[in-house]
């Protein structure tokens, strides 16, 4: 009986396999054989109208907690809680806070970064556009575009929504309310 000689297989450079796989995947993507689904990834810019119309809840609040968990079905997710300052669209049943989740986060030594996902800092004030997912948990509308930062002056009398260009918070609220009224 003759012994198999696997020396030739192992002598092939590993980079050859990587190049072959990447070429195959590139051809499949070009031909449309493989489809990549990014959910609501920011492949385009959402207008304010689209964000308002897509949201069931538009709230202004301060981030009071961030909890990261590793869920078997979906991987690492961060649950954020906001203490509400104002509800611009929708309603919440007898509560002054809302919790929602975003994909990714840091759990121990594991860090999962989702491209286009916004960062949230504790004590940060922000405006979020939310809808309920199939599992009835709140998620951002428009992926990372569903969060707008808020900046105020030293006296906290003047506040702006951090858009480009920057817009006064009362003017932006009026605009959101008008868009929501058009829909009804």
C-alpha cells in the first residue's frame, strides 16, 4: 500500500486560498448570486420627513443607563435608557423613560462595532426616532441617523439639534410636529 503524500497541498501558500475565495465572492456579488442585507444601514441619507414618518415615537431625553448583553440569537447588543424631557411624537404609558436597543457594544474584552451605528454617552442629551421591532422592543429608525445630538449654551437657555446646519431645538420640534400633522 502506498502512503499519501500531502506535502504538495501544504506547500501551497495560504494567501492563495484567501485570494481565490475573495475573487469567487466578488464575482458572486457582481452577478447578484449573493445578496448582502444591512437592514436599515445608512446606504442613503434619510430626510427628517422620512425619520418622522417612520417613527412611532420621537423623544428628547438624557441617557441614564447603558447595559450590554450577549444574546444567543443576535449577538452583542446595548440597551439604552433615556429619561424623557419631551415626547414629540407618540406616547408612553405612565412613564418618564424609554429603553431601546442598538446592535453592538463592549462586553468584557469583546467589542462589536456596527458601522453606521451611533455612539451614546451617559448623561448625553439626544433626540431619537424610534419604532417597535417585531419583538416589541424599541429600535432606532434610519439606523444611525435615528439619533441626533443636542447641544446647549452655558446657560442652557439656547439648545440646538446637531444637524448640518445646526437648528434651534424649538424650530426643529415645530418642524417635526408639522410633518407629523401632515400625516394625519
